[in-house]
């Protein structure tokens, strides 16, 4: 039977509610101030886009050691919490809902971005990758990652505690919940991939062990703030850097089975970016069979493709990224059939860093 839900239909499950199925995807904008406090401009930026059923914030490092890119706002100090409060207030004033995406990059970092500490990873395996950092001349640009160290059991536990603390601070800052970033070759993804995880303890080897760090962290955050306030992002069909584990789709299915009893707000599948493989329809059927709770999909979806995936019941919400940057009124434009502003080369140049230009100066269709 065809699902009659549309992008504009309200949705609720397990205490999680949204006014429509359109999600603003998490997008790094690299606009923070001293102390990694979010820029005051962010209240306008997120408030302009609050007609989304759900906004997921840019990636927010849970500690200084978790950071892989300069100028990314954190959630581990009271000053950072204070900086986020006007942002969440602006979204709520427009009737919106916002989750904070909690982030640890693992080995995708340099000692500069982590505040001087050696990057952490499941194993001491370097990734041939570059991150946004400070160049020799003091300007910002892409910098080669450093060799990481394998996390001790103590480091694993303390990192999980960082996520719990960041989740609690997110609620203090006014966020409606948190999304744990388990995708895109970052720390949780590194643990789950056999080509990045060479451990021989309880956090490496077979599928159950490689997913243990992710599952334990999710469980601890759920215990702290409630399952209806917790989402998880994964990307089983993407490869990042030299990471190309062909078993990841099956690993993700196993993880989803383990997550099913928790009744999370949602699981968020990131698709169709970086080095991706097309997700087969048969896999989406398997996913629905093993996981009966809300699913968000994201990955260069058009309105037509988004509608189809809802009709097929393969997802409950669809996230849009760059279209939200240049169309703050994306929901209104889609609902009324107004043309969307395209992402131009000029727009792309203002994605990372800078001030108001290319951040809060896009007008609405009516304007």
C-alpha cells in the first residue's frame, strides 16, 4: 500500500515530533569566535531556516581533543553554552526544532586543531587526508592530518563521558536533542570499519566488537537525556580517504538491529556525497525490516526523489543541505512550487569562514 505521507505532513514517534518531514542537514560553516564560541550571527542564520521540521546543527566538537577543523563551535564550556542559547531561542521563536550534532573527528585531525594533543583513533593508522586548519603563513586552508594514537580503554570511557556531558550541555543551551555523528570517516565510523580498526580487544575484530563503542555511547547518552532526544548519523555506503570497507552495509544492519529496542528519535543515513555507492532498493527493504523506528535520509535529494522515498516508506524524513544555505525559505519554496536558488560558485566560496556575506544575506522568494 502506498504511503500517503508528504514532505509537508507532520510526523511523530516515540515522543519525537516535527511539524513537517523536511530536515535541515548538519553543515559545517566554520564561523566561531574566541574560545570556539558560535558567532552571534548564527542566531539569525538558524532562525531564518526554522520552518524546517527539524534543524540539525553544524558539527559541534564535544571536547578540544575532538576537533578536526578550526573555527568549529564547541559544546564543552559554559561560554559555548551561552553562545548557543540565542541560536536555539531564535529557532524556537519561529516554531522550529533544533538538535545539536555532537562530533569527534578521531584521526581526521592535526595537533593544531586538537589544541596540541595527538589525534585519537581506534588504531594508530594515519589517513591520507587534509583538514581545515592554519597554514604556515597564518591563513586558513587545508592541512595534512597527523599520525593518531590508538585509544586506551580509559580514553574510550572518557570520550563517552564527553558525549554525555555535551548532550547535557546541549539541553542546557536550549537544544531539543542531539545527533551523534557516526558517519563520514569520523571516530565512530573509524571504529566500525575493519580497515581502520585493527584492535584485538573488545572494541575490535568481529562486528559486535567494532560496533560496541558506538552502541555503548548511544546507550549512555540515551540514559542521560532520553531516547526521544537522541539521533545517530551513519554512512554505510560512503568511503572516506583510504577507508573502503565493503562489509560496512552489513555492519550497519547489525548496528540497526541492536539500536532498534532503544527507540531513538531517528537514525540518519548520509548518502550520495564523497565516494559513495548507490544504495540498492533491496537494502532499504532490509533496513526497514530490521529497524522499525524513524529514519532520515540525506544526499542531494530533489523534492521529487524525496517524495518517492517517503511514499516507498524507506524513510520518514528527508534532509537537505546546500539548498538550505542559499534558500532560507526552502520549505515555503517547495510547498508552493517556487523556483529554488541554485548553489553557485560564488555561494560555494562562502561556505566556510567569513561573516554575514553568504551566511545570512540570502533573501526569501517573496523578498
